[in-house]
C-alpha cells in the first residue's frame, strides 16, 4: 500500500534533483525560451516542500492539492500551472480511494496528465513536458498490468521518460515560447521534458 510518506519523499527528492540540475534546466530554456525554467522549478519545488512541512497531518489528496497550489502560485512561468494541474488532478483522482496501490497510483497520475494536456491544449510531439510524461505513464500502466512490481515498473517508466525527453531534441516546438522559434527549435531538448524526466526519476528513486 502507498501512503503519504511516498508522496512526501517523492516531492522531496524531486526538489533535490531540480536543485542539482537547475543550471542545466536554465541552459536548455536559454536556447529555446527565456532562461527561467531552472529558477522556476527550484522556486516551485521548494514551495511544495515547505507546504508539506506546514501540513504534517494531510492525506494524499490534500497533500497533492498543496503541491499543485504551490506550483501554481509560486512559479511565474507556463510550467507552474501545468505541473500544478498535474498534481491537483492526481490528488482529486485519489480522493475516494481507500487503499492506494500501484494501479490506483498510476491511474491517478494518468488523470493528472490528462488534465495537464487539456489545460495546455497539448498534443504529443509538440515538444513539451507531455513528450516525457506520456510515454512514462504508458509504460508504467503497461508494466503494472503485466504484473511487474511497482519499483520495476517505475524503472521502466523512468527509462521511457528519459527516451521521450531525448526525443524532443528532434521535434519542432508547437507550444509555449519555444514555438516562436519554429524550425529553429529543432536540435534542442525541451526544458519541461527534462524537468518531467526528473519528476519520474525522483519517484523511481524513492519507491
Ligand atoms: P515559460 O515558458 O513561461 O518561461 P517555463 O520556462 O518554466 O515557463 O516552462 C517552459 C516549459 O513549459 C516548456 O519547456 C514546455 O515543456 C512546457 N510548456 C509550455 N507550454 C506548454 C503547453 N501548452 N503544454 C505543455 N507544456 C508546455
Ligand atoms: Mg521559460
């Protein structure tokens, strides 16, 4: 069974990985955006960790809402509301689930991604965070249904996220600031896909 400790350690590890990779995220965003993705993500993930510390007794849905609100309110960039939507819809999907297992957790992540896609009006291969998250969640769901342990399924999901992240290099950006560059965005990795791969990696590492 999955408890609040997993969500807490997941977001804690995500904040650490983002801090470690801040420079890299900023460099990616300086090539095809406005060079603030590293700072945005550091600010947002720190706010999530602070919000969790201020709510020691919250359950998973309440904590996920805190995480979403922190990302939404503390990140100035486009990515904040999108991560915020992901976390909030993930939490909502678990509101009536008594015992959260790997399957329910993966389904809730899917609900979060669906909400993010609706909010961002994003399609696959628009060169966004969705291109890392979508293959990761497809793999996670497939592997859980095939009977894998959560940890093994997450390892496969992390590899899929990293492959999806790497695949954004060849894509033409169709959403966000990078889309202003059109064809000139080709040859650069999407910064949001890079931070999303860290989100999946953090979950793998703590599960
Ligand atoms: P901003 O673009 O406002 O400066 P960030 O730099 O923090 O915000 O985030 C940029 C990232 O947000 C992009 O790399 C991309 O992954 C993601 N993004 C932008 N627009 C969308 C969208 N419509 N749908 C999904 N992701 C998006
Ligand atoms: Mg930016």
